[in-house]
C-alpha cells in the first residue's frame, strides 16, 4: 500500500517504523528537523509542510494513496486532514483523537468527518489498564474469538511459585498453552523441560478462566478479580475512564483528584466510585486514607514525573502493584526499572492499535507483543489454509520456526490444541508468531 502519515511525533514515527518495511510510506510534518531525521533513520519519504493544506497533501501523492493516517497531537488537525483527504481521494482514513466526544460523534455515523476509522488515545489507554486489573502479575491482556480466548503476558518475580520450575511443572491447566517466554529481550518458544527464570515474561493463551487460574499461580498473594481494591490517582480523562470501566466490571474504586470542581464533576459521573479531593503526593493524606492497603494504584496525573512519584510513594506504603500512565514513551523502561510495576504509554497504545488495524489483512484480530517482537493472530481457517483438515503436528512442521498454535474455537466451543488435534475449515485459530516470520506465516494460513 501507499500510506501517507501526517504527524511525525512519537505516534507517527512508531507507525512509520512498523509499516516502512512492507509499504510505501510518506510522512508529513511541519518540523523540518524531525522530517530530515526520519528520512535518514527510516525507509520512508519525509515531506515538510502543513498536513491540512491541499498543496502539501498533493505533494505527498494523496491521489494515489491507499491509506491516510492523521496522528498529530491536535484532534482538530487530524479531523481536517482526514476530511481533506477523503474529499480529493479514495484513501482509507484513520484519525487519532484524545477527546471522546469526537469518538462518540463518529460512532453515531461512521462516515462523520470523512473518517473511516477513529482511535481515541485516552480511552484506549484506560482499556489497556483495566484489562490487567484483576489479573495478578499481568502486564498485557488481549481478548480473541469474541472473548472466548485470552492472551496474557505475565512477569515472573523471584518469589513466584513458578520461578525456577519447568514449563511441564507449571502447566497444570487443561485449557492453557504456554506460547512464549520473553527473556533478556529475546523470544524463546518453551518446551516441557524449559525452566522459567526470575524476570521472565511468560505469554500464555487460553480460556479466560484458565488464564485467571494461571495468574493466581504466578502471584498467589495478590487479590484476583473484582475483590481487588483499586485507587486511581488523578481525575484526568484516562483516570476517569479507568474508574468508569472498573465500575462496569463490578469494582468500587477510589479516585483522588486535587481540583475541587473536577472532583465534584467526577463524583456526579461515577456513582460507584469514592472521589476524594486531595493532593495525592501528600504522604499524610495517603496514610490517613490507608492507600497502602490497596491492591493496586493507578497513577493517571497529567505529569509523568508526578505519576512516578505517586507510584513510588504507593509502593513505599505497601501497595501490591502500581500502574503509571507515562506520556513520554521513552520513559516507560526507565520508570519500570526504578520501581513502577507496569508503565502504560497512551501514545504507544494508540500507535499499536493503528498498526494492528493496518496489519490485520486476512486476520480476524491481531495483538502485538512488546510492540514489535511478535504477534498473536486470530484467523478463520479456510480450505486453502495449510492447517485445514490436518493434525497440528503435521501442518506446523511446514510452517517456519517461531509459530505456536495457542487455541482453537469451533462453533463457539473452545478446543485445547494438541499435536493430534485436527483443524477443520471454519475453525478460529489463535497463533503466536515471531515477528520475523509473520509475512511468510500469514501467506500460508
């Protein structure tokens, strides 16, 4: 495809890096230095100019574009870019927005603004956070097959019961597949004798119940499900959506917001959330409200540095797990190294969502592992697939190394894949695929 990306910030650059190897990518930005840097570092064509201007879009070859992605930090700019592109071309348009009101308007009429697909940064970040709440030790969770299958990534601590044991010993669950182990930046496909080491990140695929049971075995001391006590610090848009989504799942969270007017608004909008008006960096307040007894604290303030401070204070008070919203993607690894349990970058989340959408192709659903190391694909098997009508051990032997069949659903029934399981046309199969062989594998499925 020919893809035009308007906005070369963290989101646009990440998308361009993911798509540049397989598509013809043009990136437009006002910042000449940023454009020049992208021209040198990525296999893309960079153009300096205003992405809302017709002349700039024409210079980028908008008439021949298959897709236009508007990924600047300004919602209105992104909407105008897509509207202009739709007016003069047949390109598929994708817009990134922060304001959920624009998303609601677009959802009412999918042709609103001339946008074919809209992603909301704040809502996606909140959904990403909520998926891991209630699942002890989880770092990432994605649903497949209409919710019948879950993929989850867990971090194994030194004191975890599955630390220093083999996969065979840890695999006590009927409807669960150990798909991969992420160790020191590399991917290992586990065998029965593979030893799970402290610091490993284990990727499993199975039914939601089996994934929940596995989570308990990874971190048995943490509270599972809606019994988990959650404190959300910060009444930002992300903080509000985290609390709202938790309410929908049966939680009764507490939310701390410093601004009196914002706190009053949140209290009216969140009937099952206890909203407290205070400065969450006040140690006396945190001790008085027994925040240290919470199972999980979500730091969702507008400042990365304050979110780090809140997370460290919460950990010092005894909170089991901390999740911090980190706007600057480069800080995620640093914050996790100094004490934050899980860092969530809204920019990274939205970039992954757009990349996932552009990559789906014949796949029903796609999840990215560690941004670019691997993918989990859901495909509907047809007669031409290498999997159709054959035992898994036979068909997988023809696929490149780096592929694990994680789950099968047939007529809405979950099937645990084994070597002698025969895959039928019409089945939905969830596979773990190393990023280096994704193109070859998808062509065979």
